[in-house]
């Protein structure tokens, strides 16, 4: 019998990609990874996954890989996040916008049945209600947000025009035991990471900053649950998903409960604070809970208890040169 068609993950070396690959392998899904970056070292699960170098901005390369693999599904994660994106909006446009177009075109040309897209709270902009539903006017202030809005719309167009099964979630800021990748929500992860590594962290936001956050295991399980949900149950292409929405000083207190003696200060950076202030404080994810039974398992303190030992292992297993918090985008 031929092997079942694999699942392809773009942006596989990124913060979501690595955890998604491990989750898919754990669920017995045959998976193939693609990224511009090489396979991260030292993880036996990742070592066993076929790994392709792929620049999603190159249409021919994307179409060739998809034509060769004939995947049954693509998780399209490759993207530049908001803070790093503001350092180079042009590259962000190429990777996020052209890259998504190239992946959707490859799906069309080679008849890939399903494309799963990772959108974000960054699609929203100023003037939001206290709890933000799926359908509000979208006025993002970052190139990352602009390209993610366009990706949502483009995917819905390919669904309507070409019958592609296009699905996606709007992720909150994600926290996991891997190094952050240039997001504006990274202050939360750095409280844990530098709390363990250095015993102190100066956050680039105000203590009363509040955005939706989620622990990576819930994010990855949610993404895969959405991919596997019966199409007939889905009333939308892209869903808000939510877990918890702590103030930054509440995260600091949760970290200090688990790591007594850690010092966390706040020195807001005007640009990143403005981005954070333009995002939702809380999300309404009723549709995701109703249509495909999305249920996060972790609240803030449960995440802290699970995460701190993992961050300890990450920090102590690494050599000294991790990025400094001040240098983090
Ligand atoms: N974590 C992302 C960022 O900060 C938000 O989706 O850019």
C-alpha cells in the first residue's frame, strides 16, 4: 500500500512549528517539514522528520515542493512576526503576503485539499470593544497584521473560487519553552526565560498592559483539532481562540510565585507599547468553542507551573549566548 499523503508544515523551525511537528508525530500523522532555516539540533523527534529547505517567497520552489510531496494538508506557518516585521516591512510583505499567495497557488495548481493558516490578534487595530468578537472592522497598525488580514481574505477567496478547504485560527500571544521569534507579545515569555536565566527582566510594556495569551500546547492542539474537524460543522474559515488575558504585572506575580526572588521591572518602549495598546484586551471565541469544541486546558498559573521546569531545562541545556532581553525585538 502506498504511504498516506503527508502533512506539510511551512515555517517548521519557528516557535509554533517545532511544537506542531512534535504534536503531529504524537498523533501518528505522517509529516514533512519545510523552512528556510535548517532543522534545529538535538531533538530525536525532529531528527526523524523529512526536512526541506524552502523559501516561501519563491513561487517555483513552493510549487515544486508541493508538486513533489502531494500533501493532503499544508499548515502554513511561515511568517515574520510583528516586532521584527516593523524593522523590515518590505521583507515582511514578501514573506507573509507573497509567501501565502505562493502557498495558496501551489494548493490550487496541485490540488492540495486543505490549507491551515495561522492568523493572529495583530489583525485587529485601535477602537476595539472590551471583548472582541470574530467579526469587527480590521484596522491593523503593523505590516504583520496587514498581511495576516490579507492572508485570511485570500484564503477565503481560494475556498470560494477554487474549493480549497481553507481554515485558520487567530492566535493570541503564544508562550512556550522555546525562544520567542520577534513578536510584540514576547515580554510575557521573557519574564519566564530571563527570570530563570538571569533572575531579572525589564519588560518593554506598562504593568497594566493586557492582551490575550495562550500556552503553546493549547495553541497547537487547537490548530490540529480545527484541521481535523468535519467541514460541515464549520461556519467560518478563521476563528478567534482565547485562553487567558492577564495584565503584565499579573504575569510577573505568577512568575515570582514559581521563582521567588525574581525581579521584574517595566520600562515601556513607545513603539511596542502602541502596538500592544492597539490589540484586543480579550477575545470572544464562542464560535470556535461551538463549532469544533475548542477548550484550552491551561490558565495563567497552570501554565507557569508547567512552563518553569521546561524553561529551566532549556536554559541549562543551552550555551551562554542567548539573546539579551534588551536586544529582543
Ligand atoms: N505573537 C505575535 C506578535 O507578537 C502576535 O500574534 O507578533
